[in-house]
């Protein structure tokens, strides 16, 4: 099958090179590679955000190519600018699909969905029979329930996209429920969570010994990979450290700014730690290369998150794959990843006192902590491998394709059973 993966603001090449990347870019990269391994030909279409990005088709992996389309300025866009050039991106996509018509379009996030529908309608070739699969990594209705700003225009667009797409994929049952409340039939939506590379993130391997970390024997170590803005919960983690005098905390920023010295949010977290008197036990670093991140995670005793909303749950699943017990707010995709009191502890609000109490319950019971870590790694390997995510995505593709009249129903059932069997028993 020829798949056009539309990822307007999710360039997959940095993730392919192992550089720090946003979750959407990592998703486009990992999923496209796994789909190619399953025999599909994938072209990822992304907006040109750097004048140095190559013209034409760039090979990313066997069976996967990346095409940059010109739409707006060749620079990264701020969040408020994301929709300004979607129309131009959709027109450029339509022209690209005229030259290389796909069997299916898979849009990653809502602006990409708008572009995909525009391209299908305005392409010079007849793409009317090509299904559009829409992935929502987050929906604004879920964000509002978690206290994030309301964006009425985006909510309307997400509702329209969900209704017009041939099938919708979301990261969590929370998002599926919100779409149902907006009138989207449940049968049209599948929950396919964010994945993890369990060959890279695993319990085997060395631990990081960077200079900003103490020796493991000196004190329990907590780690969090999170945004430094308020929804990321870094400030609440710092305040929780005043109640955990025996522990140290390492915060890995997911900001695009790799230099914490000039990052305004980072300076705010450092000032908060100093005012709280815990700056000697709170270490802050910028984004970490993917190659180094598993070693860093393995150096910790507990992964902790106080995010008010986590639509991906990717950092949590990566920590689980490294054998860490998790203490996290039960929000977004996290409850689908962490089994409460089996692979970690889920908190209702993630307030500082709640964080400290949950972390202490894990640290003070080594047997339980070890059991949580073992269960976390097993769950990551059995449920969240990118191989399984690709199989579940492919199953949604198959159900959205026009039915072949000459194909027997029994053959279709056999194909579905084969895919489901592969999902239940992913390759290790």
C-alpha cells in the first residue's frame, strides 16, 4: 500500500537521527518506519521549516521518504502561527499527490487533517476513493477538562475532521470519550497509544554518569522528562522536593531551546528551587539526545510526573521500558499506560503534597518498588512496542479501504485475525 503520511508540523528526520524531537515528530518517524517494515511504501509530507532542508524526495529509511513542501516562511512557526499557512500547505500537498497518488492519506494532528482533506478534494487526480485516516494526539475538549485554555475554533475543526475522516485514531480512551461527547460515533474511533522502541529503551545497559548527577549510593534519585511551562508540572515537582529531603530530582526539559541558561522557563524553575531551598538537590538539563536518554533514565529510582495534561504519555512509557516505577498524574494517556499499584502510582491532581506522599510510599517499600519496575518493563514490552502500534494502525487502514468485490468475506476475516494475532504477539 502507498501511504501519504501528512505531518505538517512534525518533521521526522531529526527523530530518525536521534536528536531531541517533539512527540509528534517521533510518532511520524517510528510509525512510518514500522509500516515500511510491514511492506508498505510511506511518504511523509512536512512543511519546510528550514531553508537548508533538501528539495525533492529524501530517503529516510527503506520504504520511507520525506518530502518538504513550501508553505509560508522557511523557519519554525510559533504555536499561534500553525494555522496561518495550512491552506498553502494543503495546496502544495495536492500538487505533490498529483505526481505520486497514494492509496491512503494518514494525517498526523488536526492541521494536517485540514490539509489532507483539502488535497484530496483539489488534487488533479481522482483521490476520492483514497481514505483519510486522522490521528489526534490531543483534542482541545480534553485539554479544557484539565484546565488548559479553551480554543473554540480548534474544537469545531476537530469535530468536523473527525466526522469527515474515514477513521480516527487517538492516544487514549479519554480522547475517545471526548469525541463521542462531540457527536463522533465510537465505532469510527480507535485508541492506538503512543509507542516505545524497546530495543533502545530497556532495562539492560549502563546508567548515565554525567557530572550533574550524584552517585546512586548517596540518595534516591527522581527523574522527570517534561515541559517547563506550568502544565508540565515542573514547578509542582520542585515544591514537592521540600517534603522529600532525602531525595534528589533531575528535570529534563522538552523545550526546543537546548540551552537552559537562556531559557526563560528554565530560569523560573531554578529561581523557584532556590527560593524553596532545594536548589542543591534539583538538577535541570536541556533536551537530551535519544541515544543518551535510556542511560539517564536507568540512573534513577523513580520516574515522576505532575503534568496537568499529558496527551502522549511517551516519556512515561519510555521510563517504564527502562524498568522504572512511575508516579504520575492520572491524566491524558497516562492511565492507559500505568496500572495503578501494579506498575506505579497514579495521582488525582499532582499537587506537591500528593507527589511527595506517593514518591515516599514507593521509596520506603523497596520490594514494592522493584515489583512496580518489573511490571512496568513487562507492560511496555507487551503493549507499547512500535511494532504493535503499526499493526493496530494497519488494521484501521484495512477497515477504511474500499471493499474489493471479488474478495470473499472469509478472506477479509482471516486478514483481520492475522493482524490481531500479530498485535497480540509483537516481534521482540
